[in-house]
């Protein structure tokens, strides 16, 4: 996982950053349709610091990562 993603996780999730990092590591083991790094950055953007949204967007990305890309494009 890139350094900027790790730093964003730490900044956005503080004490819960290990939980988020573990979930992201699991996602990295899936087949890559769209750059994993891109998808993880977009999941962070969509979650906006809310850990309860991480699972929702990772599940969406596992189904079809393009859904996360399209949803993030619509978010300012």
C-alpha cells in the first residue's frame, strides 16, 4: 500500500487505523480490474473519516470497482 494511503488512514481514522489498514490489505488480495491504489483512495474519499462506511464501499469495490469510481466522481 502506498505511503499516502497509509498516512490518510492514520489521519482519518486515528485509533481505528489498524482496522481500516487490515481491511484494505484484504482488498489488495482481490483481482485487480481497476488499480487497487486508485480504488482505495476513492474508498477513503467516500468514507470521509466514517469507519462504518469502509465495509460498504469495499464490498461495492469487490463486486465491481467501477461503481466506486463512478460514485466518487459524483462526490465533490
